[in-house]
C-alpha cells in the first residue's frame, strides 16, 4: 500500500471499520468502502476498477488480489513508530451501481485532511462535543461522510453493528445521543414498533436528526417532526457527486410539505427533454452544477456523467421547483413508468402503500402491457397478513386510477437495504426474465 492508492474496505460497522479507515488515511491512501456482503463477481469488478493493492475484509472469495482481515494486519505488525506525514489526494471513493447495475467509483474531489485546529462546529450541525449515533452501514456514502465529519470534530461517535429499530431507541437513551443519522427505511421500522415500545425510551437528548439517501413518505416525515420536537428533523438532497445540495428543516417542511429544500450549495435547475430550462411548477430532469470557480467535486471511474452545456450535470432524478425555490422530487427517469401516455412515479405509489399498517416495504415497477404500454406492478413485503383487495381499497381514495397497481406480488425478502436503497431495475429485469419461455 502506498500514498495515492485506493484501498478497498469491506468491513461490518464497528470501531474496527473506523480505525481501518483512519489507518488508510494516515498512510496517504484512500478508503474505498464496499458492502461486506458483496458476491465474488461484484467484489472482483470493483477491486479491478479501484486497482486496489489489497482488500481489507473477512471475505473468502478468490479475486486474484490479497484479501486480508483487519485483525490479521494488526497481528502482522509490531512497529509503533510514527509514520511520515502523508496527505491522501482523495478523501473517499464510494461505489455506486447506478441505473445500469454496473459498478462505478465516485472519487471525491477533496483531499483527505482534517482541520489543523478543531472548529466550534462543522457541517451537518455537528459540534465537537456531540454524541453522534450512526446505525446506517458506513459503506454507503452519507454515513461514511458523517463519520468523517464527526471524528474530525472530535465528537463521540456511536456506531451500531447493524440496525435494529428498538435497539436504536435504546442506544439514543443510553448514550444520550444529541445527533442521529437515519434513512427513511429505518424511520419506518422504528415508527412501526408498537406505540408502547416507542414510549419506553427517552429521546429528549436528540437535538438534530438527519435523514437522506432515499425519498421519505410525507406521513412518516410529519410523524417524526412532531415526535422529535423540540429537536430538529433535517433533510438533505444531493448525490455522492456533491455538485449541489439542498437542505430543509422540519419547521420549513411543514410549510412546504414534500419538499427537499432550497439549494444551499451550488446550483440546480429543471430541464425538459429538449434541453430547455423549465419554469417553476413543471416537472423535468434535475441538473446540477458546482459553485462558479470551485474545483471539481468528484471524478467517475467506470462511468461518464450526463451533461448539458455550461457545466450542468444530471444524476437522473426528476423533480420541480415551486415559486419560492423549494425543490420537490418526482423519481428517477429510469424508474418512471409510462402508462397509456401518462407519467407514473413509483415513489408516490410506494409511499401511499407504506401508509398501510400491514406493509413493511414495497417496490413499484412497470411491466409490459399490450394495451397501455406498461402497467404498474407492486411488489409487497408484508409485516402481517394483508390481501390484494385490502391494498386496492386502501389506495382507492389516495391515488388516481391509472397510478394504482394493476398487479400485486407478495414476497418474504426485504426489498430495501438498511440504507433504504431499492434496485427497481434489477427487480424488473428478474420478472421479465421469469416471463420468458423456457
């Protein structure tokens, strides 16, 4: 391992993960975090993209590169002398499957440095003496970045090995956590706990609760805003690419229900399919660009950005701005379903279905339809018995007819990971393949 290397890090959440990341930075190299559950083929593809000298993980896969556990690395070293100063040219290199399903690396545009003196506060409303609870998997960009910020500030970071809804509440009470990071899937699982279970735990220490990484259903967001008060529920919308950022407080959200906030860093605008900028109130593709004169915020390895002239870049999301400059998300263009000429956005339907108390999670996809071109298909993971007729009745007064699923499928497996991510394209591809004649 040498300065400038990307070092693939596939460990489960824990102190060891944080220590390994800092050891990599100390050597002038860059942590390249991945899921500790990756199959062999995906691990090999990512390691090849990163050209990593080794993988720090517990994998038993054979990928033609060294795979070494953190414990084995510690056991092989007895040298406690200081290392020479080295600054990683890239602070982090998270991965993304993107809409194509092919992995890509997103190299951060900033070097791996910390402040020479501890500031009074950092980003994300973090302060040096915060007790920050992170139950989300740190191989995802947002929790990894939160960990970076918190440790750089000298905050007390509590990392949970895996998310458990009641245990998260117990940790908040036990640690008197002042700052918490969740994703909407976690929020939903916490809120679905019996009311008497939620009421057992004292959350009065929480001053800031952040959520991001996936759309949050309006009913769930509102529930948390009123529950966490007087603490503030914060939301951020951006990509790992970090060209631009919107932020909204819970107080603002109540006045702009459904919004992800106003642009705080960089610029965002809505463009139509013809490449023309759209006015407020019209849905189109969200394009971003970094602040004028600022350095590049990222670099892709294994992918190419979708661009327009004048530095505008798209991550594939759709949305619209209101007259006050608040952004509202529709969905990803790749996930949008065209039903008889009408645009249908899966996240809207998923949000409506997840309001039903029997629904654990749901993914909505479009399947081919001879009459309409596509029809809406809902894949439902239930927490308790529920029928298709009950779900149809639930949606009857919530969604216009063409948005209501024509077909339902009930599954036992989780549809979203702990970071709230769902791969609709993979779910759709699997169902199309199952339809093919043997």
